[in-house]
């Protein structure tokens, strides 16, 4: 099959991967309503393009926390990538670097921060889960710093793991030849086989459910790296995040893998952007599959987007070359969208270029 868009990679990955692995990457929580909604909500946003604009030169470059990147498209943290391909996160890191963008490494990666660093130069962030043993957390953060990582993305929506029924049915467990490399030597690298999902049991034993806003203050005392909070969906939490002194906010519902029936991230974005009042940059992940989706997110105030599943599926299909291709595809589509909408640079994109359902209702109400 010729691969012409991001979605095509998922079909190839589904054929290539063992069922347990594909289901782990692809599934969401419970009824998977939010999983579908993450993509559907983008489809309900319309464009208001401008015509007769000179679009002979289009610049997709952007900045993220002061780092210059080739496009406002970055790689979200996805766990255990060596289940998808033997090169796993190492291939993803090389592809991100070649594309001139940022990769976020998961705490639960099957490659360590040091191994990622050894792939060569690149701007990398480290996604952090706070485990019960704070010495382990401090050690992880220090290792990420020493390996040249530039920011910490703190996951704040997972005091417990969402109910992912595919993983329960498959009795998901990390294949025995792989380990969670960042936790090796800390007795936290292995995952036991259980009667339901091995990952759920692992999380229940390791993750600190008492995590609260005061822990962000603690994190700021142990690292000089900027801290992004990943998993914000409301104005209330946005204001608290700004008060806590975070460097940025990632609007995320954890790929629809935690609480089902939360809105799509694109539906929460404007509320968060308005509450942030320009004090910190706001990013989005969840449901991004097209260049048009990226444009819509930026028009609603995002400073950039992160992609997760498209990377893993492209990695499964074609390794490093697949990840490079998926990033290039999204960049090409985004550039085309900019041209057809009449925007020459990322900073030209604003709210006037789109129409949401709420805008349409307001227009009807006026009639």
C-alpha cells in the first residue's frame, strides 16, 4: 500500500505489530469516546481563508521555550517504543533531530536518557512521572539534565492509570527482552505479568497518588530546567499552573487513555489559552493527524502541537525513515494549509482564520 497520509501508517502498523502491542498503542480508556472525539472535534472547525495574499514564500519555523525549531510540530512522549521497532526511541530521536524539531522522551522509555543523548545533537525534553520514592525522581531529573535535556514535561493527569480494556483483555505486559531503561538498577525496570494489565499494577505500585501543586514547587528546587505541566484541560488549573510558576502548559488528555468523556483537547484549548493570558505558552497534544489540525490549533492560540501515535505507528511501519516521513508529511500539509489560508508565517495565524461551532451558534443566535 502506498502511504500518502499519516493515517495510512496506522493501517500498516496494525498489520505488522503483535495484537497486544498494537492495542496498547492504539486504544483509549473505557468506551473510547474521547479517543474518537480527539479527532472528530478538529473536523468541526472550519476555515475562513484570505485570498490574493502573496504566498510565494512560506516560513513554518517557530520557537519553543526560546529554542528555534523548523515547525510548530513536536514529538510527544510515548512509552516503550522498542515494542514498535528494535531501534525504538533512538530512531525517533534521530528523526526529530534531522527534522529540526523537539522530541520528548517518556519516563517509561525502553531507551535511557543517556542512550538518547548518545544519538547526537538535538533538542530534547524529558517527560516525568513522579514515583513514590522522591530520591528516584531527583536522580531521574539529574540524569536528564546531565544528558543535555532542555525541559521537564511533568505528567499531571495520571495519579492512577485509566481503565484501558484492551490491555486488560490482552493481559498487557512489557515483552521480557525489554526493560524500562530509565528505571533499570532501581528495581523498577521490570513489569510483572498479572491477571489484568501489567502496566496498571506497575503504576498502582509506583506512581505517587499524593502529587499536588506543592510538588511543582519541590521540583523547582531540584532542577533549573523549565517545567511544563502536561494534562491541563480547564481555566481553573491553568491559573493555578501560572501561579505555580510553570514555564508552559500542555493541553492534553493523555491520548484519551485516562478519564473517558473529557472533551477533545482542541475543544479545551481556547479556554486554557484565555486563562493563561499570554503569561505562559500553551501547547496541545491529542488527535493531530493533518496539517489542517495544526493550523487550527495555532489559530486557537496554541504555540505548537505534539504528536504521539503517528510517530509510533510510523516507527512500527518503517523505523527511523517512517518517523522522518511522518514529520515531513505533516510539515508539508501544514505549509500547504498556510498557503491556501493566506498566511506566510506562523505568527500570521490567528483566530480570524477559523470558525468553531460556538462561533456558528453565536451567528445563528444573532439571526
